[in-house]
């Protein structure tokens, strides 16, 4: 389970990286689509015209590659579905079990037993898992990890709290900056992708931390609107909530 975990985490980081790279690359190559043609038009030197054509062709190919990489990464984002928070919590606990040291006490508590969410199940699972694994890593001497779900008005609030080392002000300020990490083997992409997932569903992620006492992450997501039921009593897709 741990290897599978590392793999999905790495994939998530990679696709984030690929999206950023291909987006920038596409913009950087933009002048290559225009300038060589201009040079060729304004020059009488056949050798220069030929070189300009070669550069233009490279530019077109590079631009095309960046374009298809970008649409691949964006298209690979999975579709949204409706699911129970209880199932999500259960899956997170199963995946977490293998990475849970003996001296870390894990508690899973769902205060709204029937709570549901709308979004990509796997992505949200990955997000909660990231938060839980960060929490475990923040408790080298053991402690308590809580995964709590509750309803607050029109929002489902998912909390991951630990009794670990906490964070100083400087770390708190840079937490969601890509590649910011205080770990020798960290990627600094876990929280960035978490926030991307949560905000993509119209939610927010907030953090409260006290050095030496612990850290709490709150993920707030909108309660799904009531689905229309058809004559078979089956819930149909909720319009306007897809990606
Ligand atoms: P990574 O885990 O690869 O470092 P993240 O984006 O998940 O990347 O986290 C960035 C940084 O935020 C971590 O390196 C760590 O310093 C800090 N951090 C995240 N979660 C916690 C936590 N629960 N307790 C203390 N520090 C944390």
C-alpha cells in the first residue's frame, strides 16, 4: 500500500509539473512561430531564408508538443462523482495503516454519518492522505492523528489534526508555495496539489498551527445540492458540478 501511495503521489506531482512546464513552454515558443517568417520575408539571402524555415519548423513542432502535453495533462483529470464521506474516510484509513508508526494513535470520527461529497473520489482521497502523511511525519516521537468530518451549514468540513512539531511563521507563510519543503526527501508539491484539488471543487483549505503543539488542516467543501431522482429512485448527475 505504501508503494502504491508513493506512486500516486509521484504521479500527481508529475502531472502538476508537466502542466506548468508545458504551459510555460508554449508561451516561450510563441516568438518562434512569428519571427523566423518575418526574417525570411525581409531577407534576400537564400541561406538565411533556409535557416529561418528550419527554425520556424522547430518552433511549430515544439509548440505542438507543448500543446498536446498540456491537453493530455488537463484531460487526465478525472471526472466528478457523488460519494459518501464515510467511504472516503474508510479508504484513507486503509491506505494509511501501512505507514502508521506504532507510537501514532489514529482516530477517525465522522460526526455527520450520512454526509456526502461531490468531486473526484481518488483526488480527494489523495489529498486527505497527503495531509495525514504530513501529520505522521510531523510526529517523529509519536502522538495523535485525528481525521474528523462534520457538517457546518452548507459545508462539509474535513479536519486532519496532529499533535506534532507544528510550524513557525516562516513555514506557515510558504506552505502552499510549489517546491517549498523542509524535508530532505520532500517534493514540496503535496499541499499545492491538495489546494488545487479542493479549490477546483469550490472549497477552501485552511491551516492552524502552534509550534510544539501541533497542526490542524481544515478542508471545507460545499454540500452537494440535492440530486433529482428519476422514476426508479435513482439519483441522476448533478448539473453544473462537473469540471
Ligand atoms: P512535502 O511534504 O513534500 O515537504 P508539502 O507541500 O506536503 O510537501 O508540505 C510542505 C511543508 O509544509 C513540509 O515540508 C513541512 O515543513 C510543512 N508541513 C506540512 N504539513 C505539516 C504538518 N502537519 N506539521 C508540520 N509541518 C507540516
